[in-house]
């Protein structure tokens, strides 16, 4: 008799429970206090109670610990030095959404060879996040898989929902239960109405199926996340960081009784995925901010130790140090120059 279920399942591998996993790589009490403070400070900026500008800066994707911590130490110095005007958060992205196929990030495929050692990927990701937080640097990341937050979310101070998942009911419900502020990116076509609808949805209570700390399938009922905000990242029709887009987005958010808080992604379709063009985007939005566009609360830069990108290679010895294996990034010297220039302009 033919099988009825699991016809296309090759293998099932049990995963450690979130509680046991976190106990094996614990967050110290001092770290817990710091992350609570980071989240409160970010929320205050988004609400307009703090006039600093959020700067979410870092690699397109993290693929090894050494370069991630090297980058973090460099960014920490600027975080401290420029802190009266810029609130710098390190971009620590472990999951990559794919239109078709491709490398899905360090958590899913840590060895970059299709072996999908997800347990090892979770260990590596949590270890990196712990060390970045111990540096005194807030971490920001994209939420993609709905189960992974149970393993690492308490180490994240700011999160994003990507353009491909902003319309997902699963991610809107998930966001309603997350403990950090979450930005929703506009759709890949460049329109922001769906992202604003996602913010509206995530502000309300939801009930959905997930797992608890012991790994048991459970019904989770949420309170709603009041700190959802909009990320403008451009789209198929071109950039959307110009003033008229900011005005339209601000008016739409106000019309839905949402405090207008917008972060501009200087990369992706706002730069045509050309890393060097991020500078012109940043210059434009800092100028808008100076001229009174108070809905702009921050910006995102894709940056690494060295500029450009390189092909994915499973032999790590062949990879250039500190160079992206996904989208192009600006190098560290350019990053420092742009952040200092934004600081001086503000």
C-alpha cells in the first residue's frame, strides 16, 4: 500500500528545545538589562521622544564569526563616539529570503554547502549575538522563519520584516507577539500601502500556532506590538526615498492613527543594488531630516569590512576576508566617512 503522509519528506531530525538551547548559551543578567534599555531607547526615537537618528548598519548577511566580531568592534567605537546624534545598531542578518533558490543564510546552512546543519547554525548565530551584545552594541536582524525567534529573539533589539514577507499573515501575527520594535519593508513593487496594513495588523492581538519554550506545539495569544514602523526600500519601479514619497507615507500613517515613523533603506532598490549609490540616498534623507521631515527616524546601510561582494564558495579558505557573499556592500572606510558626514550634517 502506498504511503499517505510524508511522501516528500526525506528525513526528520529532532531539534533541541528553546529552553535547553538558551540554557546552553545563556544571556547574563547584565546583558538582559542592556537589551531592555536598547529597546526602550529605540522606541523613544521612533515615538519622537528622542531626537537622535537610528542607523542600522552592517553586512548584508553574516557568514562567519571572525569578521562579524571584527566589524562589531569597529562599529562599537562609532556607536559610542557619535551617540549624541546617531543611535547605531549593528545589522546582524542570519536568514536570507529567496525568490527561487540560493544560500538561505548562516542559520539554515552554516557551512554554505547545502548540508543544512540548522542546529549548528543556531549555535553559531546565538554565540555571535551574545558577543555583539557583550560589546555594548545593539543588534538588529530580519525575522523570517517563524520558529527561530524562540531561539534567539531575546538578543535582538530591533527587527525587520522583509519585502517578500510583509504581506504574510503568519509574519503579521508573529510580529504582534515580538518584544522588540519591528519595521515592515514596503513591497517589492515599491508601494507602501501593504506595509502600513501590516503595521495595523501587528498592533492588534492575534492567536496562532507556534511552539513554547519546551518546544511543545502551542496556541500563542498576543497583546499586539505597538512599535511597528515603515521601512522604505524602493521597488521594481525605482527608488522611493524622495520627499514626495515620505509625505505620502506620513499622511497615510496618520490617517490610520499610526505615529509616522519611517526608516529609509539606502540599499536594495533605493540604490539599484549598487553599494556606492547608498551615499546619495543617505545624503538626500539627512537633508530632508534637516529641513523638517520629522517622520524619518533612521536609515539602513549595507556595509562590510571590505567593499563589493564575491561568489559563494563552500571552501572558506578561498573567500576574501570581510567581503559580502550576497549583496554588494560598502567598505569600512566609506562607512565611517558616511556616518561621520551624517553626524556633522545633523
